[in-house]
C-alpha cells in the first residue's frame, strides 16, 4: 500500500508539473502575441488611405515634372511676346488713352512707376489711373484692357470721391491700379 501511495503521489506530482509547464507555455505564447505589433482594422484603413493620398501626390508630381518642359516653353514664349522695354511708358499711356476715348472715359490722373525685375529679365510698370465717366464706360474700359494686345493686370478698382458730385448722379470717378510688363533689353 505504501508503494501504491508513492506511485500515486508521483503521478499527481507529474500531472501538476505538466499543468504548470503548460501554463508557463501558454503564458509565454500570450506574451509573444501581446508584444507583436497588431493593427486594428481602422488603423489599417487609415494607413491605407494615407498611402493612397501619398501615391496621388507622387503621381501629381510626376505629371508636373513631365509637363515642365512645355511649361518652360510657354513661359519663354510669353516673355518673348512682351514688348521691349525701349518702347516703355509712353506707348502704355498712349494705349490707355486710346482705350479710354473709345470707352467714353476721361483719364483725370495717370502715374507710372517702373520697377526692374532683373532676376526675371522683365520690367514691371505699375500704373495708377483715375478715370471719370459713367458705369458703362468704366466697364467698357476694363473690357478694352482685357482685349488689348498688351498684357495688363488690374490689381484693384476704387470708387474715388468727387466733391463736385454730391448727389450720386452723373459721372463717377474710379481709381484703377494696374500693372504691365516689358521685356528687358539686353
């Protein structure tokens, strides 16, 4: 009987050791699973969306790179289409005066400020003009600027005050700030 009890004790001890070893093995396996990088589905979807956006940006950059030679040619073509700086301000003033007369406007004041843009090979001419006329003639003047063979950028319009016209009827005075460019002479 004593021998059976020792054998039974050893069997129980062996089963306990096996259970502890199995628990230890499961603990190690659980720890490895917990320490492995896991990404939930939402995080995976967010990363996938970011990847798609980055691929879109790369495709856009490649397209820009592919179109760059044509863009350079267009820019050079535009720069060569600008009148030479030698004809300068007098031609611009003459053209603005012609457009104003055709529009039914009177140019009250006109100032010009040239600025060399040496790093670009062009000269910028800033022009401030005050014109006097009705609304329709102002619109026709702006339309004439737009249709002109010269290149004009209208930066701003401002309704100027006319001390003689307090009633609000009749002609209006408009301040126009615009720019044009000339090709720099080499």
